[in-house]
C-alpha cells in the first residue's frame, strides 16, 4: 500500500531537487520519493525509528536492486563507486585479498561477492553498532580469502589495484 503526501520545500531546495531530477532524467516527484525513502531507511538503520520490515541495502535510483548488484541496464556511476570500494577493501585487507585474480570483474560471482562485502564493510563503518556484525564480516572475509587461494592462478595472475578497466571507468 502507498500513500500520497504533499510537502512544502523552500524555493532553493525545490530548485536543487528539480536540477537533480533533470540531470537524472527522472520526474521530480519520483526522485523526491526515492530521497525520502532513503532518508527513512537511514533513520531506521541508525535506530531513530523502528523498522516496519527487514532491511536490505538499496541504492538511490536502482529500484529494488540491492546496492551491491549492478543496476539493470548498467550505470557508470555504480561501476566507479564499486571499483573504488573494492580497491579500498583491498587496501584495508591486502592479505585477505592477495590471491584475487586479475580480471575478477569479468566473473559475475566474484564481482558480486566483492561488491557485496565492500558494501557490508561500508555499512558497518557507517552504522555498525553490534560487534557481532564485525565478527561475522571477518569470518566471511576469511572464507572469501580461502576461496580465492583455492582458485589459484599464481603470482603472475594476481590483481594489482589501480585504474578500472574501460567498462568500469564509466
């Protein structure tokens, strides 16, 4: 069920919202609803309001796709964000990701796994309040490290973080 609301925004905010909507190719009301949904989700994550249903991470503008999955039809901004997240994850946990093969982004399962754990790390960093989340994250990271090591590929085929490949460069 949905409800229709009417809100009043100060002129400068309304102008900015219209500009954002135009640049995204979205109707202003659609973008406003997405921003409002994300704001309520953030308030739920931080405990300011109670959750009405189980929470799943969502990105602005991706409909029902989780944030770690590529939006339908592709999105250069998503590719850049996820590439940066994976590079940052590798920088933070180089020992765990040392066996990551060059070209990992071409394997859908590996790319989705890395994007998911990158988003998970980000959410713990931003909103983590339960140490069990941290413990679960590190347990899963160790499992991923084991999987990468078992896949092999040798030192010469290891990924070195750097500039994204053409498709991920947007």
